[in-house]
C-alpha cells in the first residue's frame, strides 16, 4: 500500500512539474447575430465588447487546455420598415436586441510553431445571462424619430446558454514569462436563448446566438 502511494505521489509530482501555467487577460470585439432568421430577414450583426481573464495549462510540449471568464455582449440589430395606413413606405429604422452574458469558454488546443505559434482550438461555452434589453425608436406625430426607448427583456431569456466554438490563436513570446496573444473565434449556441414564457406567448422559432470574436491580450507564466 505504501509503495502504491509513493508511486502515485511521484506520478502526480512529475505531471504537475511538467506543466506550464499561464494567467492573463483579453479584450476585443464580438460580432453577433441570431438564427433562424425566418422572422428577422433584415437582421444585422451587433458589435459588442468581449473581455476578461484567461487561464491556460500547457502540457506535452504542444497541447494546452484553457478556461476563460469573459463578459460577452451579444445580440442583433433588425431593420424595421414603417408604412402608413395605405401600406405606403414611410421610413426605415432599426431596433437593437442586446443580450449580455458571463461566459466560461473551455478550450483544447494544439501549438504549431516555435517563436510565433499558431494554435487551433475547439471547445464549449457555458454562459449565464446577465442583462437583456431591446431598444426601439420613438416617433412624434409627424413620424420623425425623436429618440429611443429601452425595455427590459430578461424575463424572456434563459438564464443559461450553452454553445460550441472553433478558434485560431496566435502567440508571440515577448520574454520567458510574458506572451502576446490574439485570437479569432467562431461561436454558435446549441441551446435557444429564449425561455418557454416567450416561446409560448409569441410562437417564435427557437433562436440561437452565433457570431465571431476578435481579441488580443497578454499572458504571464506562473
């Protein structure tokens, strides 16, 4: 029994000493939209913020596992065409649907290169809803836009969202401890972000988030 414990301790110690731990931060832009688009034919991508802290565990020289804690702004914009009582075109404005999440991407990657490394990654994204609101244009009696009004939409959004991602990262070592990094990601939800209250009330399709993220950051070797 004692010999087994010693062997287990040696194996764990060897594994731990062979790791490279990196803590860092990243910031960037989200370009997001929703699918399906049967009822949103004129929808456009929302440009939002993404950023937070990152952790990477590198092992076996080339492989790495990472988990991030990020604030992610998602949603879409949709062009609304307004007509008068005779169905004559009056004007076109857009409303914005904003859905903000605290997300925790878990990624597995493989490093290629030496000084400058290219790292393809694949992973999953558990996320929790933080804020949801829709912003609509306000009009006066002459059908002129005089401002915008926001409504809280959080009661109709699921508290949890789950998705997948494909990412390509680039890392450049600035020193033995500091790494400059950037990444381009494609993300797609696997679950609908609208809850049953909304779906039962409005009979809309089960829409899901998708989009791209472009980010840059620094990592520090622990």
